[in-house]
């Protein structure tokens, strides 16, 4: 870095090199005016004047394009500086690693993690595609996605993005649409062959190829030079997810998902498709099993004394509840609770017992969920009419919110977005009963769930204004209410939810009229919740350390949100 100026633009002190690209070097820079860190991307010198003009126009076009964006997954460009013949782009510094680096260090990623990233990227790409005119990113790949410490992802490098002009084939001034740009293996045929115009489906393909690489560890640009069916590489992956990736990466754009919203819908529900197929097979098996049971019953009908005794036991609600509560065998307790529920369908006690049993290990697995749903849903109308339904709904909602698992594997809680989505209706049910003693807290959970399940499409539509202040109020209520909570998982999860909101939406909060003191108050409350949590396992120790590490990031994000940079 000696041949370059230490300070550029009279204010940005170049500290150290943090990255390299084909046409650029990226530095960590200190803004000596604002005392804030930025990333400074230096565009490499090119001797050919025509090529240099093309590159400069491309960078200026990229900067002018990005400065209009306001999405958590897209970093800001705040300044352009020309110093001693070199052009520097000053942008948000993203702490974290690229997904390419994550893949190199850890190997293929669990499908729950990869899908969570995919949903975030669908949101960002949908946001771009819904601009006027739409913006086509054209360079989706693991090296262009940064993973932040809080688990959020951000897209970097908009160097070959273009504005789509329907029917004209025109594009941004710096870059045409039919030249060979992009990365082999991730770019679809129409992008890298010069045979057609790129559109939203181009980004669908590249995202599918990116997820394929994250799930399998294979780069489609390397032998065997194709995107294979997922389970041909790893037979432990989901058949439904295999179909999602296959559809996204079809060579013909007409056969792909037609936009990222459609792909996100499929990604969010691929497990339900797997469950549906398994349920169909299970129904066939149950019909067979019941037929055998009926035959055996007829054969043993002469044993009237024994049968009568068993029928009497089956009719005894108190008997099965006692077994459920006293048994040291979890499976026996589950079956006893289910039997008791069948005797008194409108009594919440058996369902509360199941929820409590499933909550004991802080993990609510897929098979446990099936058992609870099969017990509750047939009797939902009777339960709703009981005076205790709100409490039951609240218990089930918290079970989903804090423990819902991505599978039946040990210690594999699902992504927070999936857990909250699954809990949302239960929390809404609990919040509708104003006589429920925890009505205010249930309402906070319901409002937080509503925000998290709807905010992404609203951001993409540009209709999210006015939603952030109420969200802040509910988060603050939740953090305050949990100050006396003894469950360490609940405390850490709630604190992380608040910290992630402060990191992701600080500018949105400000735009909604929230002052800096209010954000700082929420931050202090979340930090106190974490600091006051006494962990008992190594996993929770790590979760607590992670949350404490996010505090500094959140505090800086709040500071940055109230700093205005004149570019």
C-alpha cells in the first residue's frame, strides 16, 4: 500500500487490505471526520484509455444505482474519491466472511442454514427486481455474499448489474447485456452465451446454483461441469429441496421459477412437501395396521374380562393423566397424554402436558410437532370455546418460537424466521382473549411475529413506512417482560432478536421518527438480558458469547444510523 496515498479525499485513512477482486483491491478505511470505519474499494489502474473510461463509467453507474437502494441486505455506497489517478468507492464496511470462505472452512452447509440464507437472498433480489426500472444483479455466487456475525447476509459487488428495459434490450450505459459477463457455472446460458436478454429469471438460476454449491460443496464450473440432482451428491438431502434447486437451474428460463418471490415460496415450504409425502405413506401404513388390529380384536373377543378391564382404563381420564405425569418414560407419557385428550377433548390439561414435556429439552422436533398437532387440531373448535384456550395457545406458541426444530436431529433448532412463522397463529389466538392474564405479552409476541412474517415483501414493495416504531415498542415490551424470566434459552433468543433488529433496521427506525435514545434503550435492555443470563451448557455459553459480541455491532449500527454522510 506504500505506493498509494495513506489518506484519500482528505478524510479516509487507509488502514489495511481486507480483500481482492479481479479489478479491485478493498481496504479498511477510517473516516477521520466521522470517526467511523468504511470499506474503500480501489479500482485497479488500466493503461488503455478506452477500457479505463468503460470501467470508470461502470463504477459510476454502479454507485448511482446503489445509492437509491434501501434494503438490509444491500450495503450503501457513500462516496466516490479520485486520488492520484485511482478511483476509490467508499461503502459500508461489512464485518464477516463471504459464503465462499464459510464453505472453504466448514464444507457443505446444513440445508436449514443454506435455505435460511436463500430466503434472505430471495428478498434482496426481489427488492432489486421490483425497482423502476428493475435491476438485474447478474453476479450471484458464494464469493459475492457476506455472512455477518448475526447470521444476516449481504450482497456485494454490483459491478455487472444492469437496469432492465422491457422489450428494448437496452441496459445501463456502461455495460451491454449480451457480452460474456458473470461467472461460469453460476451464470445461466442466456447470460454467458450472448443469446438473449437477462431478466429476473437470470438471478433465479444463479441463486439456485449458489445454493447447490452451498449444499454440496461442488462448484458447477468444475468437473463434471453440471448441476447434478442434490441427492446424487448427498442422499441425505431433502427430495423436495432437490426439486426446488432443479427447477431454479433449468437451462430454459421459461421452465424456471419466474421470479424470486415464487422461488422463496417454494424454499419456505419445501419441508411441508416432504411432510405431505411422508404423511401419505403413513396413512397407507395406518390403514393396514388398523385392519390387522381389528382382526386381532375379533379373535380375542372371548377374553371378556381382560378386554372389559382395558376399556375401563381407556375411559379413565384421571388414570391416563396420572400415568403421563408420573412415568419416567417420555414415550409412555406422550401416549398417556394423547389417550387422556381423546377422553376429554375440550380439557386443555393433556395438551399443556404435552407442550411442557416437549419444552423440557428446549427442542420441539418434527415428530413431536406431528404428535401435538394430531392431538390438538381435531378438537380445536371445542378447545376454542373453553376459557383456558388462550393459555394453551400461548404455551404452544412459545414452544414453536423458542424450540421448533428443522428436523428430528439432536440440537438442531430451525431458523428463527421459520420458528416465528410457525408460532404466529398461536400467538394471535392467545392475544385475542383480553381476559388472559398474559394478554399484553401475547400481543407483543403476535405483533413481532406479524412484523417478521410480512416485512420483507413490504420492503420490496416500498410500503413498509410506519411499521418500525410499533415494532420497536413491542420489542421493548418483550425485553422488559423477560427481565425476570429464568429460562436461559428464552432470554438469549429474545435478546438476539432485539439486537438483530437494531443491526438490520436502524435507518428504518430513524426514518419512522424513532430517536436515538429509544434505540439505545432497547439495546441496553437486550445487553442486560444477556449479561444476566446464567448458562449451564457449552452450547448456551457460545450463544451468550455470540449475543454479547453483537452488542458492539448493534451499538455502532445505531450510531451510524444517525450520522449523515455527504457523498
